[in-house]
C-alpha cells in the first residue's frame, strides 16, 4: 500500500483515479499546524526557535493520515510545488515522525505542475527528498510574519479600534499608500488646452488632434491658456487641410494569457458581477465536473500561466474538431 498526501480534497479525488487501487490519496486541507498567537512562539535569542501548534480541525485529518501511514510501505508527500507546499510536507513528516508511525516506511516527495494523468505518473516515477532550503525560506517568512505582526498589531488595536491586524505585507502596502497620498497632496494643478478638429475625407467623420503649430511640435502642456488655444484655432481656420499620406497596417491581437486565480476573479467581477467567493465556488464545481463528466476546467487556484504540452495538444485537437483546421494556428 502507498499513501499519497496532497493539500486539496478535490485533487485527492482526481489523483486517486489516476493511480489506482494500490494507492490511498488523502488531503491535508492546507496547513496542518501554525505558531500559536501568544508571546514566546518565536525566540530570536534562541536561534529563532519556534513552537508549533496543530490546528484543531487538522488534528482529526492527521490522525487518519497517521493511521494509513502505519499500514503503508511508502508515504509520498505530494503537496503543491511551491514554498508553502514544501512546508506542509515538512510539517506532515514532522508530525508523523513524532507519532512514531514511520518505522519501516519509505518517505518520498513528489511535485507536479498539472493535474493530468501523464504529469502525475511522471512525477511518481521521479521522487526526491524534501527541499530543506525551501522549508527554511518558509520558516524565515513565518518568523518575520510573527515578529512583525505580534509587535505591530497591539499598536494598531490601540490607535484604530476595530482594526484586525498588521503584518509584513500590510505594513509595506500601507507605506505605498502613504507615499502615494503625499504625492497627491504635493500635486499642483496646471492648466493646458488641446485643439482638435472633426474632419471628413471621402470617409466617415473622424477626429484629429493638433500636433504641430507655428513650426513647433505641440506637447501636452504647450498651450496653457484660452488665448493661445484661440490663436491656434484661428490659424487652422485660415488655412487649408491636405492629406499628405495614408498608412494602412495589419494589426495582430494575441489572445489573453490563461486565467490564474486573480485574473479569473477580476474578469468574473467585471463581466458577471461575481464576488471572489462566488467565482471560486463556481470554478470548484467546474473543476470537479458536472454530472460525472469529469473536470471541465484545469485547476484554478494558481498564480502560474504555463500550460502543459499535453493540455495544449488536447485544446488544438478539440478546436480543430469543432471549428475546423483554419482555426488552429501552425504553432501554439
């Protein structure tokens, strides 16, 4: 028996179909333990030693993972291929080691960037050990989060009753907002005028803009009063218009890149008026599949834009079949 630990229950269900009956795939549901929000959870004077606390909701899931690990020949940690995913694998391994359920069990780490059968099977064929450099990067970030937040948040609560927390990211975001506000306050408005003409030339009416006057190119802030604008208009009215040249250029428009989580939410809000929560609920249902058809979209909780060669090939096949070869470019 092989135990595979992933983060998401939706991923667990899909991956279990790919791997077959010799594998049990269980989800950690994200992070399983964290620093308790009390003084002393990080000790800078003791080489930044950290005290961890298992999340109450995760405790039951970890017991289930430990129970299956006890009966397994191999434990495969297949959490997400990023710093947080590496940290979750490390946390799970630490907890299973403390529970003493890994006596003769072989522990491996695998990562895949796409939830497709070929990507999952290829990852399973190339296991590795946990990348401790990524784990240490996570520990440094978490310690910084705690030390900054634990120091700043009480100040915020005293000064702004009802405020929730301050931390590493909010502090930087606040600094950006403050700097921008200071720029706005320091801004001095300046008057400028633009001169435009509505023309026709054997064509529908179109609007033109004055770009050269009195032998000089006109920049945006060159005409700074009504008198200067009126003088330019009178000079134009006194002259004649000549079409010097007409240029026609083909314009190519590339398709938008694939959605990542943030752009999916932005587009759904802009076009459909969806909240982020409603968008992700709809996307989750599409990912899991409707009426047992299997997943209808790829995994939507991502900040990556890369598409697997297998996915591109399948898309080209579907487009060619539905719309004809004219709609399939030579190169993807």
